[in-house]
């Protein structure tokens, strides 16, 4: 136990404090035992007298008590734990203290405020305002029939205002257990309050979860993702909708199978069709299909109130305190003490004519930028608050530790001030290019993109906690987004010893280019996570990733590489680059990085011009000559093709190189190139216009040296028949195919540098590498998505990027194994050169062994074809060596 006056530790049962000498008294003393508190028990030296137990939850028990010092009722919450070991218990206490600090910062009239926080022996307690009134559950039991639609909509509009506020907090807060029993109608009928904000509720706090159902809300109201440990603010919207369904129909969902809600109008025909539509959407199992923010749902609720009931809602928005704001005594236990001020409803009868508001947005509400908070404030007598604060400080002294001492510092690393040409971005022709450590978000045209960008803005300003919270929210909206996961993983690394690898790719441009960029980040992230979680680098060295996005043009690479070179001057941990995936970008990057001796491993660049371009350049993919020869052999020997129309862009290094290699080998095998068509990548009209020239000599096959986004145009313009179309590895980028090209999709054949099922087809009993399970765990947490690319199934670009990043990190491991204290770019080059012969490694795309020129030796490639059902199949024969 501890002294209630000076907080000094004491032996259980002691009558006097050894530090301050004060008499503890004869009231019931709370020891470190886990015995239940009973009415009459006193806490904090007699300040709090327990009246009754209100309830127990998965994280704590709630007790009604009297604060004898202030002569008012409060709710005391005690931390409960199932942890059997000291370390686990200490972790629970740590999160309890963090949660108290978070709740103490929350200031909204619809939720009870934190008034105190204290420790008795080994027991931890939090005091909150007590809200008097009747719960919705009690009201329903009293009436024995459904509540009126108008009343429920008014209650829900208020609660949504609160949830919108909680989602805007720097650390978004999630209730996780909204239900009728936790919504209180105030005695004056002026509003509702949401109560029972339990322990471990902050979205950023993903502490180890227990299997107790109470921790995951209440069955019947809780959404599916709560049981998968993946709650976010949308989970509260589901629970609120389930609560609405209950009180509007008198059908208790706890008495039925979960996640099943009959139409409300089938149970209560008096309800409006508009309300039924709101609930149908809000109660969808897939959270991506529900309302994406409380503000969006509130807008529809308020529209029904206005149109159907003539009630105009005019509740002023409550401001969010700026990040890092320190709670004052007045805010914690001063004027807010006592009854919570209800939200005053301002209602008026609307005019008969009504102009509907603009459609609700599914984007979460924007957080106000630091230094530019909303100007709308609730009126407060600041002089009075200051006086009360000073008086309380004098009375309480250091005993007000309850909130202040538990505000923990940011766990992540505060970003360095970026030089103009290091970390940062610039806009060129509407594309954002640059180098990011998290302070720039590139891939924002996807679910969660807006929130991710907000996180980047917060990180750039040094508000790391807010950035982490926003990135977690963005990740929950799109679990396949590796950019967000990389930024989060970097914060786990923090200031620990680490190496930094730059991922060079494209996150703007055509769909197929962006698709490649997203795949590259997925592969890089899985490798980063494996090395960090598995402590695979000697001496506890971890891995941090920077993202370099060069956009749609080869020429943009120069600007981005210049940023990398400038950042190297500031950050000596940068030791290598994984990228670029396309040959045109890789050629320019390899030349520039050679100047600063920075090793580069490309995942998929295949141009023959890259062979020997730099002693610091390595690649996982074999040169185009290997693909060209394999494609020519397949066309002549397997398909029996004699005449080929060849499509190429002579200005694109990849296209020109692949076309030349195929033509040379095809002609050597006795075939004929009947025509060569020159087109321009990403210009569909150049392909359409060339089709007549290509078809005129009646070819048996078209060989298309280019990208999936362009071959779609060719497939759409093919003449009737079954003439095959063949190409190289870049045709295996499914994001680039247009839906209109699907009719002729089955005509495709292409060489590929990797195939997701390659291991399973060739393994013959060998166990699957951990990569496959790690990929699904990273991008399909909780198993919410059906088997699909991007979530559970890694495509070829992901696999090759993973192998490239693994090669770089194994090169780092070679350096550290040789006794070097740190990895440098020059040392990494030596470490990469050691990956050959007996030191080669088994990649997911095949064996990885680098030759003297940086090319992979005898690397496996496969031939893929599309069957009549549109499924991609692997031909049984491979070229090269797959297993070590």
C-alpha cells in the first residue's frame, strides 16, 4: 500500500507513514490484494467512500463513490488484469496510465471528465464524473415498446457529434462498447451522455488483447472487426447503429445470432424509409462499405430530422485541443467538476421548402493544422478559471500527479529538418515526386489516402504521436497500403542502431506504373519487417526505409536521385537503394548513384544496357536477352509460329532491348519477322493506327515488347480469330489491363521473372518459405479479405522486390558478420558481391547469385499463358535454375 498523503510505499497494515509520519486511520485499508471493494470501503485516505459496484468489464470494474472532500458522487474505475507475471502486469499499468492521460485531455460535454487518478498499493484507480439519469436500456424496459424515431434521431445526432470530435483528436479515441446501457438520458431531458469509456480504448494503443468478450464490446452490438482486434472509429458507428436498431424495434440483438439485423420497417412499420436506408448501410459487415466518418452519418441523420420532422440541428462543434496541450487543474477537476453541462439543443421548425445539403463525404474529418485551430470557442471566464486553477494548485500541490505525470513522450523519432533537396517533394505537371521518411505521402489516391496525408503533415511538423495515430487509421482503411506500414515500422525503429535503404519506384503516372510501385513497397516492407522482428542483423541493427517516387517520366529520376545524394550528406545510415523497377529509370539512377558509390539492386529492370553499367549496380531479374531467347524458343518450338509482327518503342530501353533480343533469337531458329511496328508507350493512338500495318503481312503471332497498359489497346483492336500475342515480364502487371481487353485476354503468352505458385509447383515437398504467411499477415490482418492479390496473394513484382530487398539486407549482414561495426555504402557493395557460389541464397523467385557484372547467374524465368477462362497458368518447363 501507499501513504494517501505523500504516496510513500508502506507495508500492508501499517498505521503510520514512515516518511511523513501521519496517522493512516482505522478506516478500511486497501492492500495489494485483489479482494473486491465493498460498500463502505474508503480510498485515498478516506476521500472516496464506495457506495456500490456499478459493474465489471474486461478491463476494469466501476464503482459509485462519494467524494467527501467535494461532497459529490463520482465513478471510480479500477484496473483489473488477468496477467499472472510481473512484466505483464507492469505493461497493463503502463497502458492504464497512458489511457488516463488521453482521457484527461478529452473535453466534450457529452462524456464524463476525468477528475482524479491514484494508486493504492498495487491497485490503480481513476475517478470520473458521475452522470445521473436513465439509460436508454432502462427507458426501453420501462416503456416496453420501441422509442419514437424523432427522439432516437435527436439522441443519435448528439452522440455522432461526440464521435466526430473523438475522431479528430490527435490520438483518435474509440469507445468500443456503445450500447443502450452506456447512453444516459440526463435528468433534465436536455441531452444524452455516452459513458463507460473503459481502459485501453485509444486507437493507438494495441496492447496485447485478452480473449474475454467484454474487452471486445458486447455481443450483438459489436462489429466483426472488434473480434479480430482491428477496431477503428467506424466500429463505433456500427455499434451505434445496432443500438438504434434495438431501441427502435425493441428487438434485443443479444438474444440472436450476431451481425444479423432484420429490416427495421419489417419490425416497426412506422419508421421512415430513409432511416431504414441509413441503418442498412451502417450495419454492413464490411467496414469499408459503411459510413467512413461520424460526420457523414450525422449529416444523413440531421437531414431526416429536418425533412421529416422539421427539426434543424444547430450544435456548435467542440474544438480539439492542440497536440501537446497540457491539461490544467481547472480542466481536470475545476469548473468541470459536478454535473456535466448538457448540450443545449437549438431546434426550430424548418421552412416547407428544403434544399438538401450536399452529399455526405466518406472521407474522415480533416484534423485542423497545428497553429490554425478553429476560431469558434465556447465562452469561458478565463480570469475565474485562472483563479480557481491557482487555488487548487495551492491546495493540492504535488498530489495532482493523477494526470500530469503519465503523459509519455513520443515513442517515434522526431523528423530532422529537411533540406530543400533532401527529404521533401515537388510538383511537376501535376505529379508529386521526391523522397520521404514519412513527411510526404505519395500514394494518396486510394482508401485512407487523405488520412495518410494528414499523418505526413503532422510528422513533418514534429507531432509524431498524431502522425502514428493517423497512419494507423489510414492503414485500417486500406490494409494493403505498404507506404503507411513502412512509415509506422520506421517509428518502431526510432533512434536504435539501423541501416537505411531507399526504395526507388513510381507512385504516380499510369495505372500499371502505380501498380508496380505499390507492389514494390509491399515486397520491401515484408523484408524490412522480417529482418526487424527476427533481429537478423548482428548487434541489434534494425532497418529503416525511405521512399523515393519518381513519377511517370524517366527524366524525373534525376531530380529524385539528387535528393537522395543530398540526404546522404545529412544521414550517414543511408547505405543502398532498392530500385528502380523499370529499365529507363534504372539506367539513369545507376549512372547517377555511381557518382556517390551507393549500391543499387533493381528488382525487375531487364535492359541489356544495364549489364556492367556500374560496379555498384546489381539486379534480381536476368537481362532481356534471356527473356527474348526464351520467348522465341517457346514461339517456334511450342506454338509452331513462323511469322511474327513485332511491336516496339525504340526510344524505351526495355522495349527496344527485349524486341531486339526476341527478333535475333527467333530468326536464328528459322522464323521470320514480317514487319516491325514502332509505337510510343502510353500513347494508345500509335498502337491503334499501327494495327493495319501489323496485320497486312498475315503474321502467325504478334510479339509486343511493352507494358500491360499498352497491350490492352492492342488486344481491343485485334482482328477476329485466335492469333496469339506474346511479350515479356511487364505484361504480367494486372493493374494495367483495361476491362475492354478481357475478351482477348486468353490470347496472351508472356515470359515472367516470377509467379506466385512457382514454389508450390516446383517444390516437390520442400516447405514453403515464411514469406507467404508473412505477406498475408501484413496485408490481410484478421483475415478480413478473401484470397486475392494485394492481400493474401503476392504477385510477381512483390516477390521480386522482396528478393531485391532481402539481397541488400543480406549484404548488410555480410558486412556485420565480417566484424565491421557499421555498414557503409562501400562495405555493402563488398557484401553484395559475396552473394554468389556457396553464399547464394534461395529467393522466392529462384536462386539469387550475382555475377561479376551484377547480373544474376542462371536465374529462373517461366512462361505464362492465359486459359480460356481468363486464368493465368504456368507452363511446366522453366528456363534457368530455381532451387539452389
